[in-house]
């Protein structure tokens, strides 16, 4: 196999695997020559001689393959050792120089970070003012006038000249937000008044309806009272044959004409008041009271 592929002892892994060296070209040439021999190799596998020749040729190829692979492995191991050493130096020097860089730049870095925080604080403050105006503009109906007026005072107080280069923007947004809150307060006042008027109207309607119900109850009570008096008169007609039904009816139900009298205004008002009280009592069902009939009999006596 030494004629098929010669691995020279002078070929070190480093030289062997560098493309700009003659070593790799030599190997390529030898492999090309070997390929020609492989192509020309033709032994009769049916004979012992042919079998032995195939076995020997294949073993030589395996040895050549192993030798080439070993050269590559040795080269890689050597490179890895050198690479690790270089990486240690790189890491150490990089960290040292980075520390120097950070130390030198720290004052500037601190200043830049503080500046970022300052700018962010102003920017966030302006955004908060703008969002506040939008909030009150949307949710005014659920908020009280007092709360919005307090927020209006607080918003106007933000225009205190501490916004530095953002002062123009802050002043503009404060003004716009204050206008939105003022508009929301105006709408809320109108809304609250409308709600109060509706509530008052509802109470008045309920009172009127209740008064109408009470009046109907009183009227029904009067009618019931009259019907009861008619029934009593009819019963007395039946029980008192000395009088005709017509005479009893007229004497009990139809009031006799009486002469006119003159009373004072105060007496008239008192009589009206007594009549109103009586109608209210009837409306409340006083005629169902067990002593009502007794009282009526006493009045009739």
C-alpha cells in the first residue's frame, strides 16, 4: 500500500491540513492515483488468490483512511489546545478593558440615565394630563361636580413652570385638559338639574295620583253611605205602616228646605275643614268601624 498512498513522517497535522501548503496537494494527488488503481482493480472473487488480493487491498485502504483521519484529529486537537489558550487570554483581557471602559464612562452613563429618567418623567406627566382630560370627557355622567371641580383646580395647579424644555407642551395640554373638565362640569350640572326636575315631577305626579285615588275612595264612601241611608229608610217604611214610603224617603233622604242663615268667614272655613276631615275619614274606611253605626244613630236621635 506504500505505493498507493504514502503518509510522510515529515507531514505534521498543521502542515498537512493547510491549503496553501504542498502537503495537502500531495495527498490529493496520491488519492487521485489511488482512485485509478481502485478503478483498475479487478480480481476474481471465485479463486482463493483473488479473494486474498481483495482482502489485502481493502485492508491497505483502511490503513490509509485511518492514517489520514489521525492526521486530521491531531491537527484539530492541536488547534483546540491553542484556541482554548487564546480564548482564556481574550476573555481576561476583554473583561479588564471592559472594566476600564465602564469606569471611564460611568459619569457619562449616570448622567445619560438620569437624563432619560428626567425626560421620561416629563413625558409621562404630560401623557397623564392628556389622559385625565379624556377620562373626564368620557365619564362625566358618573362623576360628581365636586370631584371634577377639585380635579380642575389640581390640573390648573400643574402649570407651575417646572417642566423645563417641556413647558410649552405641558402648558398646552394643561389648558386643553382644563377646558375638557370645565365642559364636563357644565354638562353634569345640566344633567343633575334635569334629573332633579324629573324626580320632582315624578313625586308631584305620584302625589296627584294618590290624591285622585283618595278622592275616589271618599266619593265611593259617600255613595255607599247614601245607599246605606236609602236602605235604612226603606226598611223603616216597611216596619212603619203609618207613613207612606214616599214620606219616609223624603224625610230621610231628601233634605228639607231650610231658611238661609248668615255665618262668618271663619265659621265657613271651619265647616269646610270639618267636611274635608269627614270625607278623609270615610275614605280611610271609618264607616267600617264597629262604633260608626252607633255614632250615626246618636246623631239621628
